[in-house]
């Protein structure tokens, strides 16, 4: 497990941009932590890295899923664009509901960012990258990353 202390939003945005450079096709990244800990903020910064700084990234809380098409960076060496699937599973009541969102198809050669993954822990592939955020004093966040 790797741990970071992020001092503010500027440092969090920089971390997300650096982290995005390490991602590959079929990566699944989960984001857990309390409300307001920065899950959506990090997802937004990762999406903007791939799709452009002006990309309008909205929280998928109501819809449960937002997709974004990347044509700016190749992620799998093919030179092709790919889709980013941004899931927010906060409102799910049963893990079976995630299959209606097409999550298994999303895992194939796409980038999946999943907020509130606890309800589907049992079906996540073992190579899933897991990020946990914790609110500290002020704007500081503790971030741990593992698999």
C-alpha cells in the first residue's frame, strides 16, 4: 500500500494528473471514502487529463454512469481512442443492479473509474486499483492506493 498526504486541491489535481499517466486500457480504479473526501474531484481530474482540461465532468450520482470519449491519448498502444466509464454506485441497493449498467463490458479495453465500490467488491477483478481517501484537517486528504 502506498500512502500520500495531499495538502490542497492544487496538490490533489497534480497527483491525479500524474496518476493518469500510469493508466492502461482495461484498468479499473475504485475510489472509496466518506462523502466530501475527494472521490469525484480525482475522477474529474483524471478524465480531464485524457479528454481535455475544458471537458465538462459531472458527478454520475443521479445517472450512476457517465461516459467520456478520449481521442487525445492512446492508452493501449493502438493509437485509437477509448471510452472512460465513470460509475457512482452510491445509490445502488443490490450488487446485481450493476450488471444493468454494463459494467462487465466496460471492463474490456476501457478505463473504468468507480466511486463507492463497496457494494461490488466481490465481483471486482483482482487487479483492480483501489484508492481510499480520508478527510484530514483543513483541505488536506490522506490517500492510500493498493490493489
